[in-house]
C-alpha cells in the first residue's frame, strides 16, 4: 500500500508518500513561517496564495523523492478539517484534481487525528492510549481508542500554548534578538529561557482550582504582557527594543505553561486509571504538536509518565509540527480498516471547525 498525503490546513504546504510499514518514501515541505513572522501572524489570503504557489512543486517533489508514480498510489489522503478555510481549500482542490486524473480513492483526513496517530509510525503504540496535542492552534487531551475513535477529555478554553509562546515572543520583540530572529516564537522562548531564571517572576498557575482537564493560557499571557509593558516603561525602551530581563520572563512563562500542562495531564491520567480507560500495563502517553518539541515540557511530562506508570512517546520534532507524512500515515491507517475511504468524491468539502471525537469533559468534572 502506498499513500500520498497532502497537508495545507494552516501555514505549511506538505506532501509525502508513506507505505504500510510506515516507511517514508519521499516528502517535501514548504513553510510560510518567515513570511508570517514578518507580518506578526497568519493572514489567510496570504497563506492561500503561498499554498497555491507551492502545492504543485511540493507534491511533485515528494513523489519524485519517493520514486513512486501517481499511478502506483493506493490512495490520496488530504487534510480537510479543521483549519483555515482558505488554506484547506487549496489542498482539497489540488487533491481532487489528482484523484480525478489518476482515478484514485480519496481519504479525507482530520488534522488532529493525524497528529495523534503520528506516534504509531515510529513506535509500537497500541490503542487505547492517552494523547496530549499541544500546538499553535490546538490544545487537547484525548483517549485514542481506535484509528477514528476518540474521547475528548479536555481542551483549551481560550488560546493554544503555541499561540501564547508566539504572542509573548512578539511582545518581547524577539525577532530583533540576534540569536532568535529566524525562530518561531516557541523556539525563541525556549532558547532564551535556558539563559534565564524562572523564579525571578512568579506567574499565576491557570485553573488551579478547577476539577476538569481543560486548559487556559490567556490569563497567564496577560500577566506576562503586563510585566513586559512595565519593564519596558521602567527601562525607557522604544518599540522593538528588548527588555533586559527577557530571558527571566521567558523562563517564567515556559515554566508556568509546563506546570499547567503537567497538572491537567496528571488529572487526565488519574481519571483514565480510575475509570479503567487505559490498559493496566504498557499504557502510552503520546505527546504531539509543535509545542511538544519543547525540551522543558518534554522533561516535565517524562517525570509525570514515570510517576504514573505510563510510557511517554513524543514523535521526533519534524513529525510533531505540520507535515505531509502524518497525513499519508493516517491514510494508511484508514485504508487498512477501510474507514472513510471514498471512491466517489462528490460533495466532499472542508470544515474549518471540527471537534476530535466525543466530548466527555463533563464526565471528567463529575468524577473528580
Ligand atoms: P495546528 O497544528 O494546531 O494547526 P500550528 O500549525 O501552528 O497549529 P504546529 O506546526 O504543530 O502548529 O506548531 C507550531 C507551534 O509550535 C508554534 O506556535 C510554535 O511557536 C510552537 N513551537 C515550535 N517549537 C517550539 C518549542 N521548541 N517550544 C515551544 N513551542 C514551540
Ligand atoms: Fe498541526
């Protein structure tokens, strides 16, 4: 089985060919990060234009690298939800053109499902497992019971942690920092935090008293923003100049985000273990999404996993951020079980908003 995966849900144009063993035969990725860094955020029509400019050569590059011709493909899998409408539309339109041209089955993919299943490419992660997805657009805890069978335990009530890192980094003007100028906000904050002291600033831990597995990051961000604004004033800085204590602020933000993620994930593990929702032996905690590349957060989650008897599994960073490989792999997993494989694409569309699985967050709260 050979699946071509295509990803355009946000700001990365990705394509890859993966076989049924998880072997990555060819891949290509075009990131728009530099363009969006300059404008201070993603402007959907700009993202759409860049996807349009790049999709053809990204797909061709992945196919060429794989040595597979379109005729040899078993199916084409493409992200259709959730994401930015204008971005999703480009990938879907291009995929349907290929599907039509080469008469291939089409597999519509849920972007978060793909993030969750990525771990199974490289590790023997069996269902059911607990999954924590932390990225620039999402933050959720779920139990994966099967390829397309998820129970949602909790999610962010406001923004995602990657978004928080990106906004704080912008407020700290880290793109003017010589070491961090080409990094994403999250990378820049992690880099700077290594030179800082986390206890210099004390930020309030979000949702410290709430009994569920939901997340919240906007309060913590406002708190950090307030500190930055005050320091800028004290130091008499102009727009774009970096406060002297930037590293300490970065360390405090990273630490508080990590501690919040730790507490909510701990709650989820206790709930799953009490309710018998995870295997008694060899249960996995899978952590994915761009923020999962953060070494400090990984370390905290490693400690948690060991203490609760779970095995932590974080895919390598290039598989944690958006890519075509995870979409192709999700296609393989769906093809194997004949789940949502379409032989007729009439009426197929994209969905900007789409929850992952069945929401049982109320049950989590009541059980506490
Ligand atoms: P989504 O996958 O939810 O649609 P996205 O495309 O923004 O959103 P990813 O590509 O998975 O998400 O990840 C990008 C995010 O990860 C950015 O917000 C970035 O700041 C963050 N990030 C990347 N590296 C790190 C790191 N080392 N530490 C913390 N955050 C990081
Ligand atoms: Fe993503």
